């Protein structure tokens, strides 16, 4: 059963999480004119953020042993090649994920 | 109130979120199992997924709950784990500008996965776009809540070996990365994102690398934009 302390912690975590999501919108409200640097930054930020997310997902790989990085490397190659070939997101994502699961469960 | 979710929008959003469905259900189950091991009821998992709605953070939250940390500690850890969301808001200020009453919910539900789908949409302003953003956010929210409750109710029971299915997130981000790469001639920001995050991970270790990477990315992008502006000026 959650006690009062648990409820307080969940409330704090919920508010803290929402704060990180709302902060930019509170700092730069919709009605006001945004500074030039901010508009330029928001043009280039998505590319940089998605690149950051890809690397973030790979944060647990290690190169000291083959099974520490080969499943990820091979599956990333499968995703990329499938996508460059057919450009069907579900095929690329599904194919790469199945490849990774097979490598992890059967091979490495 | 007009129908918010039209059939066509729902279909597109559902297809786009299929990889997220797979991953959120399984990761949600992982969270639910942790909660059940820690002795909490499904209703509590349900409330956490409804009000926090942040994957990595909820995994951390289970250990904060069992360790009974001070609220201030929990708050600081929350900022540390979720700081990357600030980038998402900064890049969606314009896209979410005219989303009306739905705006608070769209911002509240801005997970990594929702963000990656929203920011990969062509930038056009119309009612269907807002409905699409909303549907994607809501579907993801439902997947996440469902997974957490299933995990907490059933424990670790899954009818198949799901080990590795979380790779669908990495694959999703990779596909969006490739699409963005093809749609723009300017690859410097993407390269800055990759290099800064990878180098930061290697140099600073797993705990703080993301915050440091964010600072490096923000500074590098601002310097890059500043230099381009000066070049335009003298051109």
C-alpha cells in the first residue's frame, strides 16, 4: 500500500517531470515575439535532438566483448539499409527489432 | 465540441505509433512488475503512469519510492533524468503555438517517442495536425498506462520471450533520423548531436553524460548559428 510519503514522492516526480516539459513554453509564451536566435535554434534543434536520442538509446553498449555491441551494430545496419531501400518505416523498424531480438535470444 | 479524432487521423496516428505500442506495452509491463515486486497495487501503478507519463523516470521512481528518499532529492533526480525534455519544448514552440485547448495536454505528454513523431511531421498549420498531435499523444499515453497495469496485475507473465523488443525505440529514432537527414541539406546539427552525445558518454560516463551533451549541443548550435548570421551579414 502506498503511504503518505509515497504519494508525496509521486506528486513531486509528476510536477518535476511536467516542469521540464512546460518550462520552454512558460519562458517563451505564444503571444510574445520570440528572439531571432530562438527561432533559428528551434529550426536546427530537432535534428540534433533526434541524433542525441539515437546515441542515448545506445548508451549501454560496450566494445570490450563482441556481444556488447554487435547486436546493436548489426540491427542498426538492418534498420538503415531497409529504410534506405524501401522507405517503409514499419518495415524498417519491425525488421530491425526482430533482427535484434533474434540476435539477442539465439545468437549472442 | 467537434469530433476531435477523425477516422483518417486516428488511422495514420495508430500506424505511426505501432512501434511505440510494442515498446510501451513491454516497457510498461517491466515497470508494473517492478511495482508489484515493491509491494504496490495496480491502482498505484495506474496513477503513476497517468500523472507522470515518463518511461525512464518511472523506473527510477520505483527505486526512489522503495528507498523512501526525501522529496527534494526526488525533485533533483527528476530534473536530472528529464532535462532533455527542455530541448523538445524549445523545438516545438512554433508547432504547438496554435493548438488551443489541447496545448497543455500535448506539452504534458511530450515523451521522447511522442516528440520524435511530432517533430518529424512536415510543418503545416491546420486543424488535422493538431488532431494528429493529440491522437499520437493520447494513444501513447494509453499504451503506457495499459502496459504498467498489465505488468502489475500479472507479474512477469508474457506469452513470448520479449527480450530485446525495446530496440523498436532505437529503430524508430533511427528511421526518423534518416528521414530528417534526407529532408535537409544542412547536416551539421545532426552531426553535432551524434558527436557531442557519443563523446560525452565516453568521457563522462553513464550518469551525467546526457546533461553535459545537452549543454555542448546547445552551445555548439548557438555558435554555429551566430557564425552563419555573421557570414550572411558580410556576404
